[in-house]
C-alpha cells in the first residue's frame, strides 16, 4: 500500500465547517493528514469530520471562535 503524502502530519484548519475551509480540510484528510477542524458552527464541523472519516481519514472537532483567545487555547 502506498503511503499518503501527508501521513504522520497534523494540521489545524480554521473555518472548517463550510466553504473553502471545509474543502481544504477534506483535501488534507485525503492526503493522509490528521485534521483538527476549527470553527464556530459545531453542526458543520461534525459533518465535515464525518466526511473525512468516511473517506478513511482522521479528524478531530474543535469548536472555537478564533477571535477569542481563550476559546482558541481551550481548543
């Protein structure tokens, strides 16, 4: 089995619940990275994580508003 280019890598994607951020998160997951999904919309994050996992990737949902330093630290 061929190793994916980003296996062994961890990435955090902000705005991952929809649009461009979600597409970027899926691309990282497809390339083998473990993906931390960050956004305010928890429902969208759960759906994005499910898409990545369904395709065989690993994803962690980290709800946070990146404009609030405490929420980012907690995530």
